[in-house]
C-alpha cells in the first residue's frame, strides 16, 4: 500500500466532516418559505413579515451558492492532487490548468471510477458549473449549466426573481436549494468511495 492508496479515503473523510459540521448546519439554520405572499398588506406588521420572508429566501439561496462553491473548490483541489499521483496529464495543458470536466474523466478512468454509476458524474459537473456561475457571473458557464441542468432555473419567479436587483444578469437568476448542495456533497463522497480500493470503503454516504 502506498500513500496514494490512502488519498481517496482521506478526501472522503475531509469532505464528510466539512459537510456534516459546517455546510449542513449552515443550510438548515436558514429558513426557506415555499410560498411568498404579495399584494397590499393590511397592516405594517404583515408587510414587514412578508419582506422578511423574501429576504430569508434570498439569503438562503446565496448561502446555497456559496456552499456549492466551497464544495466544488474542495473537490477540485482533491481531484488534482489525486490525479497528479496517478500521473494524469494532458498534452495541451500545463499541470493544474486542465479543464475540469476533461480532467475528471481522465482521473476517473485512471482510478477505475465509473462516472456513469448513478448520477455521480452528472452531479459533479453540475456542481462545478454552478460554482463557476456563482464565482464569475454571466459567461459561458451560464450557457453550459442551463444546457446541463435546466432545472436550476425552473421556479416561480415570484419566489426569487422579483427580489433581485433590476439588472439583466442571467447568473443572478440561478436558484439552488439545500437539497442541491446535499446532492453535490453526496456525489463527492460517492466518487471518493469508489476511488477507494482499500477494504471497508464507504460507497454510500448518509446524505445526498
């Protein structure tokens, strides 16, 4: 056994600790209102309660996007460390500069991880694209994510769009829920569980 053999288990454990101790508590601490009420309020207290609910939903969505960026950054860093240990390279790109989706496929092939087993590969790519949209705003990642996961823009506009600043920025309309972040964390843990070839590997995390 080499230090390289231990990496998937270490990476899975680190992912799990971050999600269980930081991300999940942060997500569940924020209220989300499935229905927002609009129109004329009968009292000032009713108006303020409605405004607070709108702010709650906006804040929860921002938190989900920020935690997605955190999980994506952790996984990409882990993947590149693992890939370098496996000797994964591309002819066209310097080490560390390989496009994520291409490098993910190459690492999975080198480490005998089936990205088509369930939605692992799909969810990892969605996580990465959502993180890029949140990080960079409008750009090619918006188009890529809309094509890859159109459901991330499917919702009642009154729940979120009406709360946005009056700018025509598609990236601002990205809507993520706690369940999406949980799904991304589960995909990370499942990937490392399948990359782990040591005895007693954990293939299925208790979330996602």
